[in-house]
């Protein structure tokens, strides 16, 4: 049994999780949880034992100096708590770490043990995948669940994915079997500019999370970072006629697919978000998980896809290859998938 000391009783707690690695293209999901932790000053109350779940030749520890003393940071998963006040207080439990190398079932059981002790009412797991989506259009974010009742009540998709999965899919299924309501939010990152950071995808995930749990999330400078990132990709794409032509073809395909839905529901969601922010006085401007200069948000030069086009929406497909030993996961090594169909 997990015993928690120093953690107060939480109000309608929601657990929000993200993991670096295969399920985190462009580091969009892990950056979203890091943003919540920074903006709301989360307090870490637990960390999983790195020895139990990580291969240190794949995810290496780092050495740093503090006051002239050498110290080591081990790769792990940490849990922190956020107390959100206001008219409708609701607390968050953040789970942020790296996809484990081994013992996934034990890993998920340990996370669920914390959820049970804290009285968590909903688990939201965020991920990002590579897709054939243009950087000039809104980032598609899909909300999926394995629970048909939850899909109906929260207006989510019931997952139909079959194929290789990551810790996001495993944790969601573990929650379902344990009777804990769980949702996955997936952002589609343009495959031709998949290197981190991707503030536009991070912003899209936070907006969808805000709609899902009914909390106004302070965005800091994230919206400005997203605009700077898009301008940077625009400029780089304009320098290469082949890339510019490819982006235009993606835009045309996206616009054609979305034409029947270009009104109604999407517009209503944006208007409701605007009203929430206006009534709440607007998001705080201090702090933020933002880069300080335009150059730091300028992405690497985009490259058009040279492999055969991906399958049509609804088809199964293989993930991108795992990263080589010693490389950081989450960019090119994220799962490649259509934004319409993905793993849970």
C-alpha cells in the first residue's frame, strides 16, 4: 500500500500524464505537462525508482555541478500536485517522465496506486504523433477512450486502433481494467518538421485539456511562441520550392477533408474558450514555458517526405523505428500515424 505524507486532501483531482519518447513527437506532450507544472508551481511528492524501470544505456543519467559538488540526475518519472483555486477549484496530479524501458505492467500499477490513494477521478494521458498535416493549419487533437460510456458523455472517439503501442496505450488500458476513467489526447505533428520544440502542438494539447476538464489554463508566452514557430517554418519552407509545393498539397487535402465541418462545433468551442478567458480576466502574463528569443523557436529546415505516402485514415500502419542508442526520443522517432486514426 502506498502511504503519502504531506499531500493534502485533493478536490476533484484529475491526473494528467505525459512521457518522453515514442509517444511524444516534437516533445509536444511532455512540454505541455512541464508547462502546467511551471505555471502552477507544482510540488513534487513522489518519484518512481529508476532502477526498476529504466535501461541507463538507453536513457543515461546526467552529471551536473551544484555549489562545486558533482551530482547525478537519474531518468525517472515524477509526480507532482497542483492546487487550482477559483470559483470551481479542481486539483491536478501531474505525471511526467520517460517511457520506461521495462516492467510496463508494474509501472502502470504503481501509477494507479498513487491515483487510488489520491482519489483521482479521471486520468488524461497526452501524446503526440507524426502525421501528414500542414504546419499552417490548426493542429489536430483527437480525444480517445476505451470506455464507450465515457466516449458518449465526454464527446470522445472510442478507440479502434490495432497495432504496436507505447506506454500511453498501456496505461490507458490499465486504467480501464482498474475501473478508472481514462482519456488520451493526441496531437498530430507535421512529419516534415518534427524536431522539438513544437509550441503550436503543445498549445493545441493544452487547449483541448482545458475544454476537457473545465479549467482555465494560464498559457504565458506559449501562444506567441507558437506564432514565432509557424513564421519560422513558413520562412524555411519558402526557401525550398519542393517543400513549399508539398506543404501546399497537404493544405489542399486538409481543407477538402474539413470543408463539411468548417462551421458549427469547432467555432462553438473556440467561442466558449474565448468567453472563459474573458470572464476570468485573461491568462496571467508572468512566467510561462516559453523560449526567450525568436531564434530559439526557429525550427530546423523542414524536409518533404520521400517515402511512400501514409495509409488512408482508418488504416493500420507501422510506427517509426525506435531511436538509436543514446539518441533523444520524441522527434523523428515518434509514432507515424494518420491524425484520424492512432493508438490509444
